[in-house]
């Protein structure tokens, strides 16, 4: 377990019905980008609804260490005083971003074009995540980057240089990789473009437009011009669909369950979870659709139904990569087999999520197998309470909590402190919506 001398666990009892309405915290991906672009824009950027999770606070701490003034006003308002990219200063210390891969990769792109030396590091989990996917393109643009094991893992040392734009074809469909290159491209000579085999999340492109720079898109290629000026913006961060996904599954898989989630971001590059639940037979209605700050937002209403197994093809994976652990819970509760193809990227998340899903859901009685990059779940069985572990992965912890609502008896989920990286208050929300589960948090001496 993580957390030093003692670990935190949740204890839940099932089965328990989930009903009601809620709002989930602000979108993590959008929160990171609002802070980073606000840091290099000209003027004062106002951000409402920023996610105050450990990951996003790591980004906030990093831009402050780089000389950016950030003031937290009364209520839910945060002001970022940007002075353009030339307003950043060299940090006097190593920039430790904790568990946030988004912070490290995007910040590397930003610092690649700065005339200074920087060192980026994180916790033990982050220092096992692959970085050559950003090191190679940033080097091709002219920056100097060094890391562990042939520059493959953090810590990363970066010597920023004058950059030259590149036309990069990314071997992986990754919004973090694309965003790192585009942030470097803002400071490069000429045009910078990124081409992906499958379009990844487009939050960076949308937010650049909100700051006055409109990227050019043609199919799965996106390009920007170097030297473009960013001007301060007023932003409202919508609720995070990846956080909403846990409650969507809990509501969709229980006949008689009713749930409403308000003001959620429904960016089309993120809505694979909605498409998949609909194919499984879930009744999910998208209501009050509107746009805020260039991002589509809606309320989601879900009514419980009997679900059926489906096949999820590799082309859909970039649109639901973070939701696969909780989709595995839905699949275990459905009738028939669910097959998830092309999910190899899950092996290089906070933990190997393919193995974690197979083994931890297996302890609850689910029939899960992994072959290569393919996950198979045979539904229709009965889940039973057990002792399971998040393995230090926030999405695993929350997925297992949803599974526990459907399991007979008591479930203990070890190592849940990691949930603070993306969804502070998750346990409180779950307790309100599913009071019968009797969720309590305990501390284990180890």
C-alpha cells in the first residue's frame, strides 16, 4: 500500500441501490490546460470550477515555481497572471509533479522552448511511465532532454532551446503527446503539426481557440504556427465525464436505479463511455446541451436496465481509455461476453490496468481474462464481497467501489488515498447516493 506507515481502506456492504442527483468535480484534463495556457498568456486568466485534486494542484504548484502569480479569490474563482511565455523564470528547485503524467508531459513541451534548465520528476509510479514518446519529438524540434534508462523514464532534465517546427506522426494516439508537441510548437519557428492514426482528445485545441489561437485541423492532423500570441481568457471548467462514468455505470446497471449528473463535459472525443453504455442497453439521456468556453456541456440522466455484453473495437479506445476499468464492472454485470480490443495503453498507466482489472475483479467473482491487449469479461455471474486493492490507482479504487455496490456481502478496498489525485470527495458522494452501502473509511496499520 501507498501512504507510509498506514494505509486507508474503504469498507462497503452490498447490494446497495444508488439514486439521486449530483455534480462531479471539474474536468481534470481541462483544468491542467487552463492553468498551463493561462501561465503563458498575456493578461489575467479567470478560471472557475478548477479541479482541486492532487494532480491539478501539482500543475498549479509547478507554474508558481516558474514565477507565475496565481491568486485564489472568494468562491470558486482563480486568477492566473500571465506575462506571456517570456514571463516564465527558471525554477530554483526540481519540479516534482507527484503522480500527474499530464503535468509532466505537457510541462516538458512548454519548457522545451524556454531558455532555461529544468528537472521534472514525480512519485515512484510516475517514474515508471514511458517518456520517449515526448522526448523524441521535442528533441527533433531542437530541445535537449535527458532521462533514466536511455531517456525513457523520469526524472527528465530539459535544456530549453530555440525550436523549429516539425511535422510529427505520433506512433500512439495520445492527447498528452499531442499537447506537449503543440505547446512546444507555440514557441517554435514555422509550423508544427501532429498526425495521429486515431484522433485523441482535443481539449488543447479547443482551449487554444479560447485563448485566441485557432489550430488548423485536417482529418487526424492538427497544426499551429509558432509565435502565436495567447491572450487571457475567462474559463469555466465543466464536470469531468471520466469521474461521472463511475456513477453512470452504477445507475445504468441496476434496474430501478435513477440518477442525474449535472453540468458534465460531453466533448465528442471523450464520449465513448456514453456510446458503449447505450450499446449495452443502458438508458442514458443527454439533456440541456450547451457550450461553455468552447467545450460542449450537458446534464446526463440514467435509468437502470439489464445490460448486455458488447465488443469494443480498438478504434474507440482513445475515446474511453480512462473508463475501461469501470466498464469492466458493467460488463461483469451484463448478460453475455464483453470483449475490449486494443487496450494495450492500459499497461502503462498508473499501474498495469489490464492485469489489475483481471486480478482484482476476479477476487470479486468476475470472470475476466487478458490475452495480449484484449480484455474479455464473461457477464452474468454473481459478485461476492472480498478484500481487494486499488494497487495505488485512483480509477481502480473507484471502479472497485462501484463493483462493491453489486456484490453480496462486505468488500474491503485497500489503498484508497490515491483517489485524491482525481476525485476528492468521491466516498462522500457515494455515501449520499447509496446510503445502504454503509461506506466507511478505516486506517490499517502496516
